[in-house]
């Protein structure tokens, strides 16, 4: 038995939901695909799939085996691509994780240029403001604002500037603070941003020259855990928001938002690309990382 071939067929059956579709995609007879999987089950001594006349379902053993072998096959494909002709023309699925604002405001608008340059790469973009487990979720790389995960390889790719702003209607109603402390003293509504994973609300931080002010206790009528929703609350006039400049810059130009406390800005946010050590030699990851570094340098 060609063990690797049997694994590839089993994985394809799981992904397509049946032997017929799997066999068609692999250009082989249905009976051949079934025979390979039966040989794999005999080798392992466990039942991977339950078959009946209507459908094929994955057993508990099969589900666990699929998750592990899918990652192994992905890594093997990356290794072969790196060593072979695809070094010059990387191809295959590239799984990328990024936050909502980063995805919609920076990555997606620039993706046409990336795909034109690398037409054989298919980008699978996971968009969430939670911290994904890259290894467990079989993600090739992620755009992160931290480099504190010892299980990942991280490289800095840029810095993003902060801006504090509010809608014209909000400022007309509540007034425009000239100093960060006025936000607390005048009980001004601030739309807070909290972590979806930890529940911790991000404090407001301001810096002017060597002076730093952190406002930990402010009025929060609304709290959100997703970056694009945070922007939407500002446009709706729900409060002051403290967010990344690239998100609000277009709306400031349209006069839908007004920057405030412009002399008070914290240090820029460091941005990193992170990937599992197993993706270290992946050509797809390397070309994406190089492209992202150029992209974020001008964000």
C-alpha cells in the first residue's frame, strides 16, 4: 500500500463529503478510492469512515486522524514547493489570519496586486479580532500586534499610528476636549474597545513629548470587541474613539469624523507577521511576508 496516497485519498473524501466526488477530483474510479481507504483502515486497525447507501460520515477516530494528516500534507506540499520549480512561482492555498480593520482597510484593497503577481496562490483570509491558534487551526501566517508567543516565529513589518476622533454631531453636543483629562472631568462618552478573548477593555493612553496619561476609568455607554464596529460607533456619534489612523483617515477627509487631541498620541503600534516554525521555509509565506512588509510600511 502507498501509505501517503491512501492518506491523500482519505483526506479528500472527508473534504468532499463522499467517495464519488473525491474520486472524480482525483481522476480515479470510485471503487479504487474506496479500496485505498479500506486498506488504510486495515493498516491503522480503526474505522475512519462510516458508509451507508446515502452518505459517508467521519468517525471519532477519523476526525482526529483527518485533522493531523491534513496539517502534515499541507506542510509536505510546502516543503516540495520550496525545493521544486514553484520556488519561482509559488502556488496553492495560503491561509492568513488578520483582524477586521487590518483586513478591510489594508490587506483586501491591495490584494489584487498580490494575486496578479502570484496568480497561482489562493488566499484564504480568516478575519477575526480574536487571537487564533495558528498551529491548531492550520493557519500559515497571521498579522499580529504582539510578538509574545514563543511557539511562533515573528518578524516586525511596520508601525501604525493612533488617532482619537469623534463625529461633528457628537462634538457639537458635548464639546471638544483640549486635554485628555477633560474626558474624565466632563464625563464624556467614550466607545470602549474590549478584547473578545480576555474581556479586558483597552485603556485610553495619550502621550505628548515625555508626558504620558492613561485614562483607565472613563464613561462607556457602548463597548465593542471588533474593530470595524468600533469605527461604526464613531460615525454614528456614539462617543469618542481611540483607534488606528488608517481606519479613520478617509472619514476625516470626508469630514464625517474630526480628529481631537492631535498633540496627544501614544507610540505607534508595532505590527508583526507571525507563523508556525513549520512554515519557516514556505515560499508562499515568504512572498506574502515580503509583500505585507512593503504594504504596512506605507499604511
